[in-house]
C-alpha cells in the first residue's frame, strides 16, 4: 500500500521573484545579442533561458488551508504538499487536489429487513475526513463514492443484526440502544474505509421507521404493548393500595371482617381503582349474606 509522506516545496513567492530576475537576464541577453554587433550565442542563450523560465512558471501552485496537493512525477508518487500558501515544485509534477476538511454524508433511506424479518426504512449520517491523501488518491478509484457505497453497505449489514424493538429484557434493538448502535456503526464503517485513508469521526442513525406497508400494523402492536404495560402497573398499584387499606382497618380495629367480607371489599376496591371509566355508586340496603 502507498503511504503518505509530506513534501515541503519551495516558497512560491521566492521562486516567483527568482523567475522574474531570470526573465530580466534573458531579455537583456537577447537585447545585447541583437544590437549593432549581433551575437547569435547571446540570442540563443537568452532564448533558451526564457523558455526554461517560462516552463518553471508551471511549477507554481497554491495550497489552501485544510487542503493537500498530491504530487506525481510521471506516474510515481512524489509526496504530498500540505503547507498552505504559494508553493513551487518541479513543473513536471502533476498536482491533484484533495480536501482534508470535515465532511458530512447522509445516506439514502434504505429498505432493509431487520433481525426479526420486518421491513424497515433506515438512514445514517457520517462525519468523515481524509487523513491519508496517498491512500485516498491511489488505493481506491473515487474515495468520495467509496465512502458513500461502503457506508450504505455497513448500514444494511448492521440493520440485519438487531430487531427494531426488543421484546425481551436485556436485548439490544435499533430503537432502544441508539448510543450502542451508533458506536458499532462507526466501528464498522471505519473498518471498511481504513484502506481509503478516511477517518470516521461520527456515525449515527438519522432515520428509523417501519416500512409503509407494515407501519399501521406495527403501530397497533406498539399501542397494545403500551396498554398492557400500563394496565400491569395500574393493577400492581391497586393491589398495594388494597393491601394497605385492609392492614389499616385491622390495625385500628374499625371493623371485624371475615374472609368473605374481605373478598367483597377487595373486589370493590379493585373495580374502583382499575376501572377505565368512573365507577357508579351502588347503595346496598341488605347484606352480602341475603
């Protein structure tokens, strides 16, 4: 694999000043050789010097902040210029610009079957940057497209490993363990992009929903689960309140109740506490035994 190494080209301002002086010398030689006493050697020397000076102008290039120029000499990697400013290098170098700024990429909404087989729509946002310009330039054909494709591939693979919702305690899910899923997604994308000289700074799921064809059914399922959980909590609270009421009645000896009366009272209290609607009072003119 080709690894990046930094090359520090010559200061462009100094090189430009030197080329200006060479141009002045070349014009002086041509002018001197074409005077009253022509001298072909001076004219040829000045012309050659001017041609060389003109070719050297192509060695000037600008490096912007957080940008690098990958230098190649007839196909051979010659280093990477990173120091910002006007620079000069061999005019026969080809100079490819690679940005090292931080970038965002948001994937398309992908339809994937999650671990339980239900189709879901999922998308992710990845924050990345190039850290090895040589790998980005030579190890892959198009590093930006490589980031896009590998991110979506990693997202698809991750979505198939976990269910949308966990129906068992302690089981990871896409919706319930967002931090753990994001960390695993970042690791998987980084493993895929390391060969392209790319560092993944952050990865997270930006969109997660059941596919349209099953969204209504899954919504009813979630609502039913919520109702069951709420009812369970209500019953647990009601039983505790009934137990406390019976205990206080016995402690203060307000009324002496046998087992049948206790059962009747428990039944009435549970109806009052667990009913979904307001209960209607009933006036009992007799006893439970008649």
